[in-house]
């Protein structure tokens, strides 16, 4: 069976269909000429006995030749051992092959006589008499032929009808598959392609999946093109500044009043360039992040958040950072990616906050709130896409890195406008194991 499946898999659908039809016809012919013929003979003989018995009953009731003229009746007297009615010449030698007085006085049987098969029945009546009834051979053959032709014709009609339906069905498969193949070829050749199949079966689902995949790939390509364009733009400005200032200093010209101030500008742009390159490296690294640990890790989140806050406080010391951290909360994942997530969320909050940031950590939920202005709805829908910058955004990669990490570890992240600020939530429905020990808050963190 495995070899047959492999053999068929090398054929096209048409070749597979023709092979199946050939096997079906071969099986049908074998069925007709072996099993069906044998069973038809048995059925015909049974029907012949039915005809004979019905004719015998009619004969005994009327004692006249019955209306069933295909049955011949001969009356035999057991005492005189002779037939009482006239026996045609052609049946005399035939009757000699039959025992007219069988044991029990009744028998249904058949025998071959020459090239003919004779079916007969014997019953007793009035004690000393036997009624021997023989079906005419030509009637039996005509009945058998009509029955065989009828069964074979019906079988052929059904089979060819099914083959016709299968042809239509296979055609209905080949046509959309050809369209799908042409669609894929056009996509491969970067040509404009459309695929509209009004099907709701598996082929329709495959077509929808291909269209959806093509749209997603086109969107990703568009994002990549935009990223390349944005990266080129973001890198070009500091590189041009560093180059022009360096050339001016080399020529003894200080573009920014003094040598120290001009060098400070070079250093500042070098720092900007370094941060952008670091962001790109981080984004690419998180893109290849894989959750290889099937076990739930006891990664305590409170210490990681506290370290990130200590580093962030020096950036804007005018912002009050309030925390409500449950030190028993553990998240699934590795420390480095989660540290990047928290740093990016805090950095985003610091950029827009007016006076305070509230960080809350509870079971399966991390919230970072800032009291800055609400985010426009148009940008809110694209918040986590690469290079989607706000009005105070720098590189447009921070939140996209957050999304990559959270999704890798089975979490979700959302951004939502509040009445007086914006809140970001990282959450999951999975149950995490509790850490085995507690740690106190770092000094300098304001508890809620």
C-alpha cells in the first residue's frame, strides 16, 4: 500500500484519476464475470422454483394446463409406473433421467442434459400420483439473460455516472489549483497578482491563506523598505555632522565657536549614532529570540524593575517614580530580554510624563503609567510597529522590541489612553511559579 501511494504521488491529478478509473473498471469486470455471474445463476434457479411451484398449485386447483405456459407438467402414477398424459418426444429421454417417485414424494432439483441445464420439481398428490414439472430451458435462459443484462446495465450506469461526477469533481479541483499555481508564479516574478476563489472548502482556505500570506509579506516588505529608508536617514545626519565638523577642525576652523564646543558636538553625534546602532542590534537580536525553555522559570521581576528605575532616575530627576511591586511575582523568560522591555517602557514613560510615573507589578500583570498627553488614535493603532515615532520619539524601535519579547514568551502588551495619561500593560493568563524567596525594595524607590 505504501509503494502504491508513493507511486500515485508521482502522477498528476489527471493521471491519478485515469489510474483509479482503470482499476475501477478492471474490478467491475472481475466482479461481473465471477461473483455476479455465480450469484445470478443461484438467483435464477431460485426464481425458477418459484415459477414452477406457482404453476403446480394452479394446476392442482384446476386440473387443467395452467396459464404459465413456460412450465411443462407431467402426471406420473406410482402404482402403474407410467405417465398419464402424453409426453412429447423431446422430453422422453429427459424424463428418464429423473426419478419420478423420490423419497418423501417431493423434490426440487436440477441436472445438466446435453448443453442444457434442467430445473424441475416433483410433488405428490392423491397418494399415488406425482406431478413432475419442468421449466422450459429457453425460458430460463431468457430470464437469466434479461436479469444479467439488467444488473450489468444498472451497474454500468451507476459506475459511469459516478465516473462522470468524479470527472466534474476533479475538474473543479484542477481549475482552482491552476489559478493558485499561476498566482504563486506571479508573486514569485514580482508581478501583480489577484486570486478570487468563491470556495469555502479546504482549497478555498488554502487560497485565503496564500492571499493573506502575500498581503503579510507585502506589508513586511513595505516595513523593511521604510526601515531601511529611516535607518539611512537617521544615520546620515550624525555621520554628516561628524564628518563636516572633523574636516573643519582639521582645516583649523571651529564650526561651534571653540575647539572644545565643536568636539562636544562631534561626541554628541557619535553618541546618537552609537545609540541608534545599539537599538538596531537589539531589535535584530530580539527578532531571533526563541523561547527554548518549556518549564516556567522563577524570574523575579521586582529586582529587575528596581535596577531599571535606579538607572532611569538620573535621566529626569524632576519626575516622581511611584512603585507598587509584588516581590512574589515571577515572569517566564530570561533576564536580559525582560530588562530591555522594562527599560524601554520606562524610557518611553519618562519621555512623555509631566510629573509622575507609576509602575505596578501584580500576579501576571505589569503596568507602566505616565501622566503625559494622550496618544492620537491613529498612532495608537500602530504603536508597536517598527519606526513608528511619537512627537518625542527617538528611533521608533523601543516599543517594537517590547512586543517581540513579550510575544516570544507568551505575553501580550497593550497601550491605552487614560483620562489623565497613558498606561502600558504586559500580561498573560498563564500561571507562574512563585519565587522561593523574597527580596526587599532597593533604597530610593518610592513605594505606593
